[in-house]
């Protein structure tokens, strides 16, 4: 089991930046996959934003490439999402996810609102 706590959401103007953090309740060294997803409206499916494997390989949604950066700090048991050049369409609840073998864990989510 691992608990994930997201921090760093808030309200920002278009063009601004935010950094989200996802702190795990234990070592993330064994977590083969961690990532950020978002839900842009109630009832809409969560969509992938960025992922990072235990070996550091990253993957980004086309809509955020060049603007968002995912970083994994095993020493701090934390995954970060640096979001730059934010757009109103980035407004969503952002969720952290971690996979360990066949188990998947989600955080509670943090709201990001980008005003135009």
C-alpha cells in the first residue's frame, strides 16, 4: 500500500506557472510507474498528462509537451509536475498515480484553475 498526497494546486493567470508535488507515504524506489492525470470536468474521464518510469523514461500528452515537466525524486519519495505557460484549458483536478506490479494507487487530487 502507498498513500499519495498532492500539493501545489491553485489559481494562476494564463501564462503563469505552478509546480505540483505528489508525496508518497513510503519509498517510491519500487514503484515502476508514476504519473499525473487530470479530469477537466465532472463526469469526464481522467486523461494522462505525464508519466515517468523507475528508470526515468518520461511520456507526455501532446497538449502539454514543451510546457510541463515531470520529475521523480526517489530520495524525497516525491514526484513533481512543473507546469509552465499555463492555459485556461489546463484547468482541471490533477491526480497523482503510482503503479507497483499489478496495483495502482491514486491521490485525492488537487485543483488547478487557470484564468484568462
